């Protein structure tokens, strides 16, 4: 129900009711202005783009702060790593991509300074923020979608050679070598290595069970807590390390305190400078890539590699390491050849048999 009426003071009042039955009114000096306003609001109701007037005044920056406060219920490390979004005084209800938010310009500027994967993560977070705004009635429809999403970027990690891995091992102090071995031969991440306790390793069965990350926070996902099998040789090396350097934490300083990621990083960077051929940007995390390359080179399929790397999906594994799997051309030829030669034992006999039957081959 909508109507326009003239008030005793000469102003025109336009009224309408929202889907919940609540009445909204606007006052204008001219009837034509009241009619235009009423037409706009009723059109929004018809098209599903209507937003509560009070909510429509919330800016993107204000909504980001509100959203971040709610996001704070997650783990501290997740909140700390969340990209911040701030588009100043732009109202959420009027958000339009790419025009209003300057989305395309913003994307181009970010890609000059940051990796594609980081820009993609920023867009994904903005899409999540605006999606929650729709859910809370602050925004009618989210303008962030796959159509506006930047490319994810392709990862081609540098994979160190076995000689370089052992070069790093020998160049690092003995107290830190166990951390390098767990990253290169079990795929543990930096924070996981520093959060590992002696009790998390079953030396008899040869199993490492990461359950926390530095300083003592539980790992965020179930797949991250997947136990990792290790060979007897690595289990023996780790047990020797424990006998000499550890008591409670696997990696500890000379006073028995938990070793921090920055300390392990510092030792790693010092060793990196002594190993020929390693790029300057080679990270401790890149030791996981060596671990993945070992698994792939041994012939393990993508699901096994995914499980060992504790990836949430096989897509992540393939996107990162798909290029390391051997070319399938020879396997394809062998599979077809096996079928063709099964009839008579070899390709030549097959061709002669068919030729004798009156078949002609170009």
C-alpha cells in the first residue's frame, strides 16, 4: 500500500509499507518529488533490491569493522591473517562493481604490487563480507561474483634438488636440523614444526602426528591433523636428536624453551646463503615442495600425495604440483598397444592377419 497526501503545513508526505508491514514515509516540498521517491522505493520492492533505510546508511568501512568483530570468534591466527577491506565512505547499499568501488582499477593496482594469489584472496574476502551484508539485510545483492573475480594465478614452486637439501642440512646448526628434516621428508609447515612435541612422534611405529602450531594453538582443520608416516631412518635420526637436545618440545633452545619460528627461520636463512643455486626467495615452506616432488617421483597418485601433504582437496594438490607428474603420452600409447597386440601377440602379426583378410592400409 502506497499513497501521497498533502500535510497542513503544505508539504507532501509519501508513504509505503515494506514486506514486513512496517510503514516508511518521506516528506517533500513538491508532490512531484514525493512521487519520484515513492516510485523508486516501490520499484526496489518489486525488484528485490530494497534495503531498510537505516541499514542503507552503513558505509563499507563501517560494515567491515562490524564484520571483523564477528569474524573474531575464529582462531587468532586466522583473524590476524585476514586481509583488511576498507572502501571509506561508500555506502554498502550503493555498492556497485566495478564502478562505485573502482574494482577493476583497484585490482590492477594491487596486481602491480602483489601476487595474483594475494589479490584473489582479497577479492574472495570482499565477496564474503558483502555476502554476509546481504544475509543481514544491509545489501540487496552482492556485486562481487565469479564474473568480477581476478585470476587466481598459477603456482610453479621452486623445487630444491636433493643435493641442495642436504647442503642446507649440513649448513644448519645441529639443534635445528630436525626441523629441516621434518619439513623436507614429512612436509610439516614452519609453525607445525615449532609446535611439535616429543610426545607427538611415535618412534616405534614411525608416525608423526601434528596437532598444534606455534606457540601452542590447535591446528585449524581436521585434515591438517592427519598422521604422517615416516621411515625408520628418519625416526631413528629424530630419536637421536631428542636424546641430545629435547625433553618436551621437539625443537628447543639451550634452556629447554620452545623454539620460535623466527629462530628456525634465522638459522635456515643463514644456511641458505651457503648453498649454491638456491634462489634468494627460497623459504622454509618450500621444503614441502621437495617432499611433494619425492612422493610424485616415486609414482604415488594425487590422492595419496594430497593426504600426505594434508591438503583439503585434490584440486589444491593438482594446482600446485600438477606439472611435476610425468607426461602421460607413453602411458597412453602403452595402454592402446596392449589392447591391439593382445589378439595375436604383437603389432606386426596383427597387421599381417588383417592384411591377409583383404584389409588395405594406406
